[in-house]
C-alpha cells in the first residue's frame, strides 16, 4: 500500500485519497480478535459520526464494533467480506478493508497516528 496509512487508538486504519477514506482494522486488532467468522456491514448511503460504531466483526472470541475515525457518508462497503470474512484476518491492510467514507467538510484526520506513533502506542498499551 503506497498511500500514507494512519491509525486510531481503537485500532482502525485509514488511508485517505482526497476527501475519501478507506477504513479497516489493524493487524494487531485482527490478531487480538482471532478468526473473524462474520462481518456486519453498514449500507452504502448510511451517515456516520466520528467515534460512532458503524460495523461489527464477529470472531470465535467475541463481537467487536468498528468505530468511524471520521464523519461522513458511506460510499462503498467491501461486499467480499460477506462471503469471505476471513479476509479481515488474512489481509487486514488490503483485501480486508471494510468501508469507504466520503468525509464531511474539511480534513478530520488530525487525531490519527502514523505508523511509528501507532507502534509506540501499542508498546504502551
């Protein structure tokens, strides 16, 4: 992935292209979850607010929410996850992406961590 990847404290990753962001969960998060067996995806056109849960990942261990790192409208969902939820585990930073959101207004990415900051955050946790 050549674009700059950013991370949240809730272990989502974000890649921005203009005012469109692609979101998934980090390798750390998928490892903590265990084998993902079901992904509850939102609908295209749904509006989300920063910090709000918008999807759920069901694993053999638990059900975990995925939180929106930005506010905006969901413009795409990874429908492959409906038949292949294991992509979240196998390729969390690529084929296991969850949604794309068109951001409301200006940039909302200021609170996110770059890869080095995220690695330091994981060491502190």
